[in-house]
């Protein structure tokens, strides 16, 4: 900074103001300082800045899988809000492993991030209580925190699933199968709750064989789809609990000699280009990420009231697969 100040013919405080974007510097003086910075290759010492201000201007994001198409726009939205606040985003994937989530979240805290946005894999987040008490702002998104109080941003999982199943019922289906994710996952159980609510509202029975929760591996989904579509009274429609299950189900259905009605939770790429197009209950991952990040920076700016819970609506996108009639009439 001394070299920059000498070359630009200004004081150290002026260099500091330019580097930190503070007011009180004329345009001509700022130009001279920036020219000197460029010529000398000056870089701000962020370690010293952290020691002085007590903030790292960085936030962490813990999500399930960076490769999942659902999380990409969510990640980008958090990154954009962080950038607007002059902060760097550091992210990592938990791979739906509670222990890995814990290790990743605490590793980010050890690197003194100012705040965390967490898509939880586990059901017990008391390990974060000391970090939150020490000032690490924390917001949970897509699923609620377990056993602690924290800001949370969710989609209306149960309401969306209920709408999707009701849509199938409105098109004549009475035997509807549900294939979802692991039963320990909040979103899976909420979507199952919505499925049951729609069937109950229509006074339709739900047989145990019509419900399958478990890993989203294509082989398992294939087996469950074929099982539900076989026997003397097969289901005439499927409601799939997330984009991975939907994609696997679409592959199986494409091999069958007749169409089977399908509504999936979560939109998926190219769903509109298939024949028929895939009807979905779409979340807004960009809005989820942006809302969570905005709550986080409100906390960092001093908001200290009770934990908030924000629930965002879903929307049904009819593309053809959910409007097919039952093949048995």
C-alpha cells in the first residue's frame, strides 16, 4: 500500500478507501490509485482484513449433489446474492450422507465463513449450535433443520404432490402408484403425504403395493415401475417423487407397448421434447436459493428476531403425460 500511495502521490488512507470502495475520493484520484495498483500488481491482504473487521466476506453452501440439475440454479442464485454483497461462495456436496454433511459444514466454519446455507442430509443439527452461537448465520433450504431453530426456506412439497395426484384423478385414474426417495428424507415423506391427501380427498383406496420409497437408483425404479404395472389390477398412472425417479421411470415407460400416465415432482431438462411431454410439479430452485441467501445476509446485517420459515409455491406444468386416460378405460 505504501508503494501504491507513493506512486499515486496520495496517502495510505486514500489507497484504503479506493481498495475498499469507500466514498470520499475524487474520480481523478481514484484513477491514479487504480493505475498504480495495476502497475505494481497490488493485491489486498484479506487475512489482515479479516483480523481487522472480524468478517471473511465468504459464505458456505452445503447441498446434496452439485451435479444434480435441480441444485445448479439454486447454487447460482446463492452465488449471485453473495456476489451482490461482496462475498465469496464456497460450496460442497454432502452426497446425502449426514456425517459428510456435518464434516463439510464444520470444515467451512473452521475456515471462518460468515454464514452457511445448508440443504440438510441429516436429522440432527445440534452440532451447529456452537457455531451459530459464535455468530455464524445459518439458513436451511429445501428441508428443515433437525432439533434446532433456524431460518428455513421450503417448497410446498405436500401441496404440490397433492395437486399432481389430483390432476391424475381428474383425468380418470383411480389406481395411482407413488415412487419416491428414501423415507428418512423430509421431501420424500412430505410428497407422500400429499399423495395420500389427494387419494383420501377423492375417497380412493391406497394399497401398500402402490407405494415405494427407497434409493433413486435406476435399477430399483425400473423394478418398481414394472411391478406396479403388472398383475391383475395394475396401476394406471404413476406419480414420481423427484427428477431422478422421473427420469428413470420415463426410460422404462418408453419401452412399453402402451402409454402410462405420469406426473413427476421437479421439472427436468428436455421434458417438453419427449413424446408425450412429461407433466411435472415444478419447484423454483432459483427462488429457493435467492430467498435463502437473502435471509442469510439479513442475519449478517443484524436481523436478530426469531427464526423464520418461508414456504414457496409449486406449479403444475401440463405437457401430455399427466393427461393420458387410463388404458383400461
